[in-house]
C-alpha cells in the first residue's frame, strides 16, 4: 500500500519534467565546462605536487628540470581551455537566431578540435597512468565534459 492510499489522498497526474530552454541549457553547459576545467586543473596540480614531492631531496639542478617538466602538464589545459564555455554562454545570450547559430557553429568547430585533442594527446594518457599514485582520470573527466557540451550545442 502506498502512502497516498494509506492517507486516502487522490493520486495527481504527474507533469513531465520541464526541460530547460536552449539558452538556459547552453548557459548551464558553459558553467559545467568551467567546472570540468577547474577539476582538471586541480588534478594536474595534484600530480605536479606529487612529482615535486617525490624528487624533493634531489640536487637543485635536477629540481629545476623537474619544475620545468611539470610545467609542461599545464599545456593540456592550454589546448582545452575555457573558450568553449564562452562560446556556449554567448550563444545562450544571443538575442536572435542568426547570432545564436553563428556562435553554435563556432562552438561545434572548437568542440570537434577539443575532442580530437583529448582522444589523441599522449600526455593525457601518461598523466592518467602516472607512477606517483595520483588518481587522475583526466581523459574520462574531459570526455564527460565535452559530451555534456556536445549535447547542449546539438
């Protein structure tokens, strides 16, 4: 017996969930991509810290080389940056359909570029399989964020 039956209350028809409008969905996806980017940055920083900690007792010249090498990890987020979020937000705020279509076209092109990069960049795979005990899941994180963006862009 359900709670409604027990209390002798009528069952109300369920209204279907209201999907956000396209502009709202684009703005939500833009915020989501920013969050994904932030999480990726945090994971990369954690890996860089683990690398530096592992070599903390090394010779100062080696430490400088480690520092320079670790800085290369930031290159991933230089290639997969926040421009996509800006384009989705701009499309969501566009006043007319023509402007929205133009922004979405640019966003699709950038999205495709990001997807190809994330799938093919060996540095991402190396970070995910790092020997320093830092659980990255970077490729999966970025792929999930890009999938969400792709759904919003359409």
